[in-house]
């Protein structure tokens, strides 16, 4: 048994010796390479990341330095060693087909929409929660919708469908509309303060059908520094009755609220109460703001509505 195992042990020892000698030869060879200054392994430089611009151009078959835009088929000089700035400039500034394509694909992403100004240039704008809230409040005011509209199932479904932010409650909407009114009023006050011309006013009393309450709408007309005729509604005031004294008080308080001290004329409808109201107004407004408050001491302050005068003439 001992003699049979000895050949195997001898073979294994020779194999180990051959392996060891082979390792020594490899180590010596590597050391000789290191002495000559050659690297043990060649380092391959990693390729740079491919620009997104290359996805929108196809190389021309007969000339690799020329590229064809996939959107507008324009042939451009695109040498491989010159970078992609030329192609990027073409896509972002010149190629309207790419801009439309980009806007259509970006529209699918949440919170992004395309914007097309009058010049025809496509731009992307973010639809934030603030913008949606402001637009919703303006919609309620302009369309005269109830505040409960924001809690309606149809509006919630619409916002969910177009990926708008979650609609606000009617209480939040009420606060937002009041804040918007205060901001708009402050901006209008600055416009009127910057105007050095006299204002002309028109008044109209209307009755709200649901409640039967009377409201007087006061509108200011003036010409700005650029000779543009401007019209601003400066008051929608509740009028408890149609007496001249009441109308005069509401009008004087409205002008004092806006710090208006100079007026030219006031146009009202053909009613007896308006005639007595403007007689009172002429005296009170003059006492509050002095002699220069009206032109010619208010001789031409009261103007009747041209529509009412025309109707009377047709009747006669």
C-alpha cells in the first residue's frame, strides 16, 4: 500500500513544482515589462455619453460629415470632431417642426403644457398650483359662477382628467377672491394716482333679480399719458333707495374711497332722482375738494345718457 501511494505523491509534487516555476516565470516576465515602462494591461478610455441631439439627425450616406434633420429634412454640416452645438442650435431656435414635436411630447408629462404666443414660437410653461387657483378664481368671477362650483363633481373630474392640482374648497376660494380683489384695487389706485387728468364718470342703478337689492355701478373714464381711453369700474355700491340724497352720498363716498378729487362730468340716466342727486353732489364735492374740483364750478357736470335722449326724441 505504501509503495502504491508513493508515485502519486511524487507526481503531485512535480506538478506543484511546475506550477510554481510557471508562476515565477510569469512574475519575472511581468517585471521585465514593468522595467521597460510598458503597462501590465492596456487601459481602454470609456466612451462619452451620446448627446440627445444625435437622435434627431441621420448621417448622409455619401458624406458622413453631413446630417439630415429628421423633422425638417434640412441638410447640415455636422463633423464628428466639432461637437453637437450646431445641431442643438438648429433644433432649439430654427426647427419649428422639432419644437412642435417636443411640445407634444412634453405635454404628456405632468405639470407641463405648451404655450403658443402670437409670433408662432412654441414655448413650454409650468402649470403650478398657484396658476390654476388664480385662473379658477377669475373663471368664477368672469362667468358669474357660484362658489360651490369648485366642489362640483364635474369640475373635479375635469381637473383629474387634465392632471390639474386638486380643486380647493369654497371657503378657500372665497378667501382667494377677496385677496385678488384687494390686489386689483391697489393696482387700480396706482393707475389713477399716476393720472393727472380729470375723470369722467358714468353711473347706472340695477336691481339684482335673486334678492331685489339695488346696486349702483360707478365707472371712471380717462385718457392716460399715451392718449388711450381707459375705463375702470371703481364701485358696485348697494343703494337702499332711489332718493337723490342717498345716491349723492353713495357717489361721494365712492370717490373719497379712491381719492378722486377732480372730475369733468357725470353721465346718468334720465331720472328725477339723478337730477336732485347731482345738485347735492355739486355742492358737497366742492366743499370737500375746493374750487378746482369741477370745471366752471360744475356748470357742465350733469350729462344725460345719449340713449335716453334719443328715445325721448323718437317718442316726440
